[in-house]
């Protein structure tokens, strides 16, 4: 392994240090040694002409299915997918089987991640034991073991009193965040897609947008009271983002993320009952997409997160009503953001780098997301203009439930460097 | 395109058919005319009118749709489509002499289908076949009892019968 | 005679939403040719001899299943009855497994009834046999709507300009959806009547009028279709009691007095006497409920015939 790694002549973007220029990056002993015009020799040189050199991308919302559903994905396969997609850090959701609701489970995820030696693998623990929404999990012990936050993702904590208790209790720990999959089950019912004209003609039970908005509103009131740092996962509706915009104006410690499918797909895509479009929160409407893009332009959205949710082909080959929710998109997520945000000029590259690296790092309180001197050398090098066709058969992920299969997308990951090591290269390692 | 029978000739043929039918049936017989859709239907009506006049009583006349009984119904047919229409026979065919009427007798397959369709409706005393044109090329052991016009034709030729009621003019043409 | 230009080329009948007016009329015209099979001495034609029809029913239904069975039998097809009250789960045999298994036996037409909307479409994408939808979730029930329109057309001559009320649980009704598509395509004006809790999302985007008062519309409609209140499908109670529902939306003798004299009273069956319709009305002179059942047979024979024809042409 090269001790020194020199990345030459790329367009280096580091929003934290307001850098966006053509220059070099020198990595020594796994740390960023220098950014600028560098003449010194190195053990290994990467020619990055025409490429973007970004602080390592962070996806704070992935499902690697381990433990429990290793047939769908493992931490090893998911990590391979992550680096292929340019992600140097990921946060695993705790809705595994059994759920990650104690310190031992947190340590297990970390160990499997370390052994795989691909991406940094972080994990959130559950808010409630067994994700049942009743008793609080041992958030303290899990935080000590390195859990970066807590969520019952897959569903939201339904009971208001329980959520209030969770916020109050968690507020005594530093550097953790409470994340919520916002959906009021009494309104969502047995819905499988957005409630609207499409659900009416398809004869499928719908999930009212209000189910999401009600819980966001509710939780914001609890944040107002407890001042606990709170993160809204996969925001999907126009009114949801409006609620978050207001909360931010009120200087509440509220952050949020948006998933690529909520920027590119609508419930029109469900018309053929293709279960690859079955996802929770469901695909909404063009109006919602516009509102989310506008929020991203204004900086209201803090993170882009794939909500990579792998499922077996046999599980997705079911009636729309019976198939599980989820889209596997980790490997093409960056290209999807390019298509949704860069190509239509919603935001520019420094802004994209910020919400894919700097700000996600802040949400999970890790010292990452920058190419600052002395920081751990997590770097993603991409060719932004390279066009390719998505082919699920070439995915590193074990699952292929990806509705973007066959799409022509731009943006190829050339190198994914984690802690100074090249963990992925388009040419092969 | 060659005109085989003009309007006048067709009228003559139908009259001749009627005469033949009258000469071969007795006054006491219960007779009914049934035409095979679609040109046989027109022919049957005309025949029934003439026969009714000759016999001095209104002969029952019906229409048989044989689509459901065709032997090519489940063969790949390319783009030709079988249209099912209704069979309209408003009388009991049991113990009746049925004069089955079609425009052209060629392979004999339509007649076979018509006989099967007829048998599902009841039990006629006898079934006689009357056709306007009979051409060579039988594929089944079927023969007509009453024939208006006979012709020898190679297989690549097609006969088309046109009637005023369905096509605007009376004529039989060769294509 | 120039009508012969139209070619029916669908080997599946999934729903009426995707059908054109011409296609719907073609099915109805074809059905007319099948009507007399049921009235003559030998109630059978050899049309589908050697074909195998599977009745794949994942939901209880005696009427629709019997009607399809009889329709297939009258066309001389062999019929396999496959009834399973199991919904798909992530583990275990899936709908696809079941269908592939049946297909391996060499079947030609699958008639499917399933509680999940889209199940017939899903099946049609994955097997070679013809697929006929006998009701999927609350998506569509095309043959029911076809027999409804057939019945109306037969009595009224045409649907053009008719006002038709569909009353009841619209939200969870596949019959209502298929009826709306068929009836509006054939030129009728459809009025949906029921409590707001039983109206589907964004119902206003459908080409229909919506009314919450049966009394307000009873006097102006030519046809009234009373949907069955399906207690099992409604989930959380959308109205306080059956008594209150009947009070507002039941077709009573009293309400019938305000209706047009020649109004047709329809019901997809089985009826809940005294809930959505009073017995005297259901059995009364304006009721065509039993004609619907009779016509259903002709319509289903026509559908089986047509999908098979299209499959043959595609081979």
C-alpha cells in the first residue's frame, strides 16, 4: 500500500474550506497532507485531469439487511456497493432481524464493516426495544458503542408520549440525533402507494401525504419543547418540506434528508404495478418533486440519502399489494442526484458536495466531509460527464430491485479512497 | 375480374332453384329455409319469398351463424378475424325439412359446420343443401341437392357473390 | 358489414380502463351471438374444444366462478377449478409459482380473481396463457361491467345520453370502477352516490358527477346500480351503522316512488336484502338483477372466445 498518494490536476471541491479549483491533493499516512499546487513526488499518482475530487460521499440511510436477511444483502456486499457508488461512509438502519437495539449489535455491525474494509460503516440504533414503539432502547450504551443516532426506521414512533420521552431522554447524550421515519399509521393504514388518482384507478390502498406531514408537525412540536436534535428521514411531500422550512426559520435543531426516487419518480410510475416502484414513503407527485428541488436549491435539505433497500427478485415478483417496500439504488445514487439536481442546474457541484458529504457528516457528528489538512483521507474522484447505462446485473449489491435499470445516467466513480486507501477503482484494484 | 353471373342470371338461377325445390317436395311436408351467414342469409330470404308465393304459404326462414362451429376457429389465422353474430331461427326445426342455403359450395367445410350447428338446435327430418354456385374442390364428402350454377375452377381462383342487400348490386364475379 | 374492419387483438382482458369504446362495443356485439346457446336444446358449442380454462380464485365468489365455469363448459373447454383462500406471503408459494405450475400442465386461459389490485396484470406479464380478470382487489371487474352495459343496451337500445347512478361503497368497488369506464365510454353520464367516506381519492378526476344524496338524484336517473355493501372489505367503519346507511343510501320502495317509471334497477349480487336494497324493489318490475346474471353468461362466453382468438392469431 502506497504511503503517499498524490491526486494531480483534478477540480478539487471542498465546501468546508471554500475550495473549488483545479489543483492537487496529497495524502500521507491516510490523512490529507496538502491541497494546492504540489510538486513533490509520491509513491502513487492519480491523474485526475477532467475529474472532480470531492470529500468522500456519505450516505446516512442504507439498509444492509445484516443480521437476518443476508440473502438480500450483507454488510460485505452492501459495502462493496457503497464504494462502487463513491460512498466512503454509510449509516446502516437498525430495522434488521433482530433489530439493532443494544450495544452488542452495534459493535457487531462495526466489526463486520471493519472486516470488509470497504466503506466506513456506521449504524443507528433503534429508539425503542424491538422497534415496537413502546419501551426505550438503551440509547446510552449504544451511543457509547458508537451508534451515531437512533431511529425506528421502517416505521415511525407512533405514540406521542413515547416520542416525547425518547427526545427528552436522548437530549442528555452529546453528538447523537433522533431520526424519524415520519408516518402516522392510523392515517397510512394498509396503504401501498401514494393516495391519489393513481391509487384510485389502480385499486390499491393509498398512503395519504398527511400521514407523513402529521408526524413531522407533531415531532417539531416536541423538538420545540425538548430542543433535542432531530432528523427527518426521506422527506417526500411538499407540505412536509414546508413544515421543516418553518422549523428551521425558528432555529430549531431540525435537519432532513431526501432520497433520489423522491426527486425523479412519481406515482405515475406505479401504473404498471411494477413493484420496483413500491417504496415507503411512497412516490408522490410532480408537484412534490418541484417543492423538494426548490428546498434543495434554498439549502433547506441537509442531506441526500439513498434509502438503499435491497430485496430479492422473488420477493418483488409479487402482487403490488404483497411485495415489500424498497428500492436498491446505492450504486447509481450519485448519478441520480446529478440527473435530478446538477443537470437541471438546481444546484452546483460545491452545493452537491456539501449535502452529500459536509452536512451529512454534521448530522451524524463525525469528523468527516472535508478535505481539510490533517483530516482522514476519504476522497471520491468522479468523471462527471461520463455517460453509462445502468445495468443491475453489474451491481455489487446482492439485490437488483432497481427501477433505474436501463437508464442512461452521467457521472462515473473513478476512485473511492477511504482512509487513504484506494478501496474502489473503476479500472479494478 | 370477370363477371360470371349478371343480375338477371342470378334471378333466373334463384327461380330455377325454387322450382327444383318445389318439384322435389310434397305439399304435406313441413319446410323451412335456413341461410348461412352472411350471403346465404340474403339468398335464403329471396328463396323463401319465391317459394312462399309458389306454395301459397309463408315459409319460415332463419339465419345460421356458423362461426362457433368452424373447423379453422382454433388455427392461427393471421389477421383474419372470425366475427360471431347471432343465429336467428325463430321456429322449431324438429321434424322439418330444412333447406340449408349458401351462396357458394366449395370445400364443403362451411356446410359441415352448418350441419353441426343445426343439429345442436334440434332434430330436422331431412337437411337439403341449396347453393347458388357450386365449384369443384370439395375437401369433405358433401354434395348439394339444389344448384343454381356449376363451374370448374383452379384452386387459385376466388368466387365472390354480391347481393344488392349486402353489397349494393347483384353479381357473381371471379377474382 | 364494414364493421369487419375492426380487429380484436387482446389475448388478455385485464380491465376496461384500457379499452376503447370500439373494443367494448365489439365485445358486446359478440356476446349477442352467444346468447342463444343458453336457450336452445343443446346448450353447447364446440368452439373451445380441447382448450383448458383454469378458474384461479383466491377470493370467495360463487357466482362469478360458476358463471365462468358454465361459460367455458358451454364452449366445450375443460375447466380446472383452483380455489385458494391464501394471500401471497413473502415466504412460501407465490402467485407466480402457482401460475407457472398451472401453465406447466398446459393451460390456455386463466380466469383470475384476487384480492390484490393488479394481480391479473402481473400474471399476464409472466405467463403465456390468456388472462381474464374476474375481479382484482378494488381495481376492476371487467366482465361484470360488460354484462351491466350489455343489459342496459339490450333494454334501452343504447347508453348514449343515459344518466346512471352507481350507489354505495365506490372506494372499495371494482365493479364501480369498471362500470365508470364502460358506461362513460359508451356515452352515459355517471353519477356516483355514497357517503364521502366511501369515495376514493381524487374521485373528481374521474369523468363522473359525485353526489352525497340519493334523494337528490333518484328522480333524474335512467339506471341505478346498487353496489353491495362489503363489510369485509371496508376496514375501519366508514359509517356509523347499517341502519343509518340504509336510511340515506338504501333503495327503498319510498324512494322508488320518486324514480322514473322505466328506471332499471341493477345490482351485481349477491344482494343484502334490507341493507342497500329493499326486497320489494329487488324483486320488483324495474329490477333486472336476474337478467344481469343471464347476460353474464353470454358476455363471459364472448370474452373467453375473443381472448382465445387473439391468442391463436398471435401464435
